[in-house]
């Protein structure tokens, strides 16, 4: 019997001071059985960084034709493709042909991945790559609960995230692209 995804709900209040975006999002995240809390919560952080009324979660880690998150325009064209983890260059090259902008939020063994993939990724002009420190993603994973109420403030590239008991600051490091 196949294992089913675990459903998490998050009420996410976002105050993005850099973009002037202020909204509450009631989100439903399906965590695939092979997905960790760390990856799921990083998808949530990526949502906060790019929050928009048309930004949505992809169908999951097992679907190669979809991003972790993506945003489509009203005609159905992909404006933004977001990956979380350490994707292969081939997957990102394909994403760059489908989307106007592609963002990667890398975590885990970033240094060896970047050493292996960095030169090839530099040839993809629509690509931005950001890396999270493992201590930050571990702290982020600790916020995971089946029902979450989170406050998120974004300013100067930093993410302040809190629930009723804990506060943390995440500072993704830009490896390439974006405003670099």
C-alpha cells in the first residue's frame, strides 16, 4: 500500500517591507512521505519570499514536470519557477526554457553541489541561486506543526519568522543572479 502525503495547514501573515506586500495566506502543504520537515518548511519560506496571489505549490517531489512552487500569468505562462534543494543542471535548464525567472533555494550539502553544478548554472541567465545555512534550516524545521500560525517579516534579504513560542532569523546567501 502506498503511503499518502501528510497535510499541514499554515496561516502565514507576511509583511514584506522590501516589496511593500502585506497579506495573510491560508496555505495547505502536502508533505510527501519522502519529504522532510526541513524541505517542506523551506518551501513555505520560499512562498513567503515570493508571495503573490497566483503563487502556488507544485504537486510534489515526485513530479518532474512541476516546480516546488510556481507562479503563472493569467494566460497560463510560467512567470516564476522555484526549486528547493540541490537540483541537477538539466532540470534547471529545462525550467529556464519554461519560465521567465527561475529561483533555487539550496540547502544541505550546498558546497559540493555548487562546485559540481555552478559553472553550468552560470550559463542560465534567468536563474537565481540562494543558499541557506544548515543551522537555519534545522531551526526552520523545528517550527513544523500540522496547524501553524506564523508571522513573517522580510527586509533587506532577511526573513524573520515566528510562531507563538519561537523566533528565528534566516539569511539566505545569494550565490548567483538576482540583484547581485
